[in-house]
C-alpha cells in the first residue's frame, strides 16, 4: 500500500475496480474488508443480460403486433353460423321468448306488491288475458278528461280513447286509475 495515496484516491480506486478490498486502519492494526456483494456482481455478465432482455422485448412486440392485426370480431351473426352439433343445451326446460318491455312493465303494474301471488290469482289472470288477447292497455292518463291508451295487437296500433268512444266494436265503459273496462253488449273486458 502506497502511503502517498490519499484516502479519497484509495476509495476511488476501490470503486473504479470493484475488486480490490477496502483496507481500514484502526488502532489495533489493519483489517481487510471485501465490499458487500462484490463477488456476486463480479460474476454477472451484463451484455448477456441485456441481450436476453432485448430478445424478450422483441418477442413481446411481435406478439402485440400480431394480436393487433389479427383482431377477430365476434358477432352474434357469426356465433349463430357456428355448427352446434356437439353443443348440449344448458337446460332442458323451455325458455320464455323475449317480449317487449311494455309487457313486463304492464305485468308489474298489475300486481299488488302487498299481496303474494297465489295459484288462484295467477289462474284468474291467465283466463282474463285469454279473453282480451287482442287488446293491451298501454297507459292511462288521469287528467281532467281521463284517457286510455289501448294497443290492438294484430294491428300493432295504439289508440287514445275517452269514456264512451269505440274500439273494434267495444265501447270504453270506464277508465279508472288502474284499469279500463271495455263493453260490447253483455260482455265486458277488463284491461289491467
């Protein structure tokens, strides 16, 4: 060890070379300390690591470009064209066909939320629906002159009617807050 070299120069040499031990002088004599992790970092080949990382980056870019240019849009039309020979149905029970939102809203409005649905009330509702299958109550306007909006299913046409007016041979007998009564002779149809 050269006594003419200052401690700063020695530290610089240690940092510069990375392999030389640091010599500490103490009252008890000289001690040699290896810099922490010096042997681990001296065995690392940085150019090989850089080349490996560049190869990974190239693969990722290649995959990203491939996915970008090979986008396959999945549409319902394409799904319906797929062969379904080996596909099993999810359920064996029949599924109710979709109906317009108005049908579901009407069913909700008909139902009293404070009374549970029983088999008798459901059967009564089904028999009533069978008698007025051509008419659907689309809405009720309770203004100074109440009006009912009744849709005729076969025509898919809505009529705005007041009490006493006719629709397809039926006369609007009464318009109430939650129902409309149509009458033809002795026959009455209650639309909910």
